[in-house]
C-alpha cells in the first residue's frame, strides 16, 4: 500500500494559543463534532491519497467513448461515459489519456496500425491507472485495450432514430428548404443564460433598429420535462413564422459543455424535421459531439457566435440582393427610355419618308397634269388659228392645215370649228387627201362636260 506523507501542522504560536491540555486520565480529548479544520492543500492531498490508495494500481474499466480529442506529442484524450445508454446530465464523465507509447503498445498488441479515433462511439474495456491532477480531477491513463470493442448502445439508439427518420422521408426535409431570401424574423430557443448572451446583444440591436424581429423563447435542453418543453417552443416558433416561412429562421442556441439531452430525442428530431422554417442548431463548441438535432437541422454550427455571424451574413445578402435589384431596375428604366427615344426617332423617320414619297408622287402627278394641260392648250390654239387661215385663203382654194392634223367637216362639206357644230355624219380629211366618214354623232351638251 502506498502511503502519502501529509504536511506537518505549523507549531503553535502565541497568537494561536497553547495546545489543548490532555485530560488527567492521559487519554486524548474526544474529537471535535464539527470535524477537523483543513486547508486546501491538505484537503487536496488527502483526496489524492484516498484515490490512490482506494483504487488498485492497475484496473480495467468498461465504458463508452463519446469523444476522442487529439493532444500534443501524439497523445489522445477520451471522454468516457457509462455503457448503458443515455443517462442525461447526471451521467458520470471521466477523461482518459492514451499517450504515444501506449498507442504504439496497443498497435503492437493488435498487430496493425491503431488510431484512437476508432474508439469513438464504441463500448470498450480499458486497462488503466489513475492519476489525481493538480486541479482536483481524476484522470485515467490507458495502457491497453481489449480488441473486442463494439458499437455503443447509445450509438445504436442514435442510428435507429436516424434510420426511422430516413424511412419517413424526414431526414433531409430541412436541408431541402431554401435559404431565406429576405430575413425578417429570428426565433431563438435557448436554455436560461447559456449561449444567449453571445448573440443577444447583436440581435436586440437589430430589433431596436427595425431591421429584424427577434423572439426570445427560453426553454431547457436537458432534465425532466425538457423534451415536451422544447417541442412546445418549436410549435410556438412555427406559429410565429406561419405565412412567412421563407423569410424566417429558428436558432437552437446552447453554451458549450452544458447538457443538451433533449436535442438527441426522437420526438425533438421529428418536430424539427416537420418545420417549414429553416432551423439552425448552434450548440456547444467545436469539440462537442454532434447531436441528432445537428444532423437533421437545416444548418449545424459549432458555436452560438457563428449563428450570430450567419444572421448577419443573411442580412448582408438580403441588402446586396436589394441593391442589385435596384441597380437592375434603374438600368432597365434607362434602357426603356433609350428604346422609346430610338422608336420615336424611327417613327418620325418613317413618317418623313412616307411624306416625301407622297410629295414625289404628287409632284409626278402635277407634272403629268401640267404636260397634259399644256398639250391641250397647244391643240386648242392650233384649232383656233385654223379659221383665221381659212378666211385669209382664196375662195376657190382650200386652206392648208399643219402637218399631222386632220380637217373635220359636216355632211355638207363645211368645216367644223367647235364641238357644238359636230352633229350628224362627219368626215375626217387628212393632210395627204385621204378622207374617212364616221357615224352620226349625237348633240353634245356642254354642261355635262366635266
């Protein structure tokens, strides 16, 4: 048996008073019913001695490895919990360390390379020694592992829950939701005082500025009644976002290290997957194991601070899209104005071309009419000049007429000088002496001439 040597008490001084006197019988006085007075150093030493003397030098531990964290110099820390499933926040948790030498020894015993991360979510039997650390914590030092480790009961239960959600078509339901195009409302579900402070100041400032509506839905994530309370809060969030699901977000926020057994419950996972509002799980730190809520949520973030960053990113995206839409609208209006201007110019040019074509056609008709009138006037003048020439000619000599014209005479052979005399059979006499008799012509009424 190992014996721990305690520090001796300091000698008595005048201030501390004389030592207690023994009774006259020579026996020590009875013990103080309130117990001895110990300083912290002595308390820590006695506790460590009790641990070291109360435990065997080497012993085997059956436990479930819930997490494996790499450390420096090739060592790994294991988080150990009981092997009989979920026990909530009251389950004991111990840390065990596998050093680099122990890892090499385990690999030699297994006759293959060994990575301690293989033990995550496995039920194992470890050969350990105990160490009492300076911060009053018990740590196990692993020296060997039995090779017949198996999947833990907790991991099997987790797999059964996920398989049930997959068969129901709910496992990827949240992931199929689109990102909020214009974020208007955020509902935050959080345990009292855990993780909410990380995001509260930012969200409350946005709410005060009228940029965002924020719902503070406080509920416990662990302990008796946590599962139904969390489901009720999820139903409240769904009612608050009804009709505006594409503009909202639900945050599950929890500080790292605090218990969150309700986030691994089947009922909570079903409630999350049936929501039509994107749900973001931001529970714990980066080293915390993922819960079932992390797996089924629309997004899983390691810390509440990253949830705050996601909200700001979505708001920035909404502002950028609004600005881009405004810019595109202005560009479209400018292009429409230019198109109207171009169409107006083209229409005016078409009207001008049509007017010019009409003017050209009118000009051509006017010129043709002018030529016809001029020709008619010339012929009229020639016809009017014929009687004068006939009067000046000798009585027994017929009056000549210009080349290319004909003489019109009535049935008696007298010349016809106007349309009013052209009645009855007419004779056309050409310049070469040939003549032609035409049918009777009816009397012409000058008033019917157009």
